[in-house]
C-alpha cells in the first residue's frame, strides 16, 4: 500500500510575509508593473535586423493570471514597446490593460486607474528605476526587485527576494493573494488538480 494514499496532502502554505506588509496589501485591487528590470531581467537582446527578444518568467505569468482571477487587475506600464512584449501580454490577456511606449509613465497610469475606477490607495506598483518613481511614491504598496536603483530601494515598502525576470512579480502576486485571503484556496485547488 502506498503511504501517500493514507496521508492527506499537505495544503499548508509555506510562504511568510511580515504582518505589516500584509496589512498594507489587503486593499490592493490593481497592480501596476514595469517590464524591463521587473518582468524581465532587464537585458535588451537585439538581433542584427533590430528585432528585440525578451526573456519572461513563466512563474510571473502564472502569478499574474492567478491575481487577475482573484479580482486584482494587473496593468503593465512600460516605457518600451515591442512585438515581443505585445506577444507576451496578449498571451497573458493583459494587452488591453497596458500602457506601452511612453517615456512619462504617470499620465498613462493615471488614465488607466481612472478607467478602472481605482484610486492610488488601491494600487500596488513594482518598478526598478527612475521612470517608475512617480508611480511608486503614489502607490499604497510600492515594491521592487532586489537589484533596483538606490533611489527606488529607498522609497519602497517591499523588496522581493526573487530577482527581476526570475519570479519577482510572482512573489508580489503571492503576497497580494495571501493578504486578500485567496492564496490557500488556490493552493488547495492546485494540489487537488482542479
């Protein structure tokens, strides 16, 4: 007899976040996120014909899908635009909730928040460099990957342990899901195969 069949599956979450950051994250209903240096490691791979290639983490993509399914809207705000980025956002169902190719991110972010009926008090932001600062300082929850510019590091509430392009966004998604009481149920569904 298989000993695993006699024991219930372990469905306890194995994540730990500080209580004060969970309290801050409870009311978040929109996540504004940068791309280069957040969703990607920040490298720009350019082919001889000028085409751009970007590296994305499937961990981040799955986290964003879980977050959206639980009522927190991910919104991509990027100073860059490329076919590779659009393809990934389309695959994640986020293209319509994206502001791309704008050097000044604040006007596009504010328009997107207004369209969603969300104030800054309901927004989390994850960014890594100066173009993200106007969003980070307004957000109720500001986050960054561990390798971000010093001015960003000095102004955030939360620094992920995971690196940009290697699960930083997933870590923030998990934090938001835990704070809103959705994480354990999602984990149980995943373990059950639902």
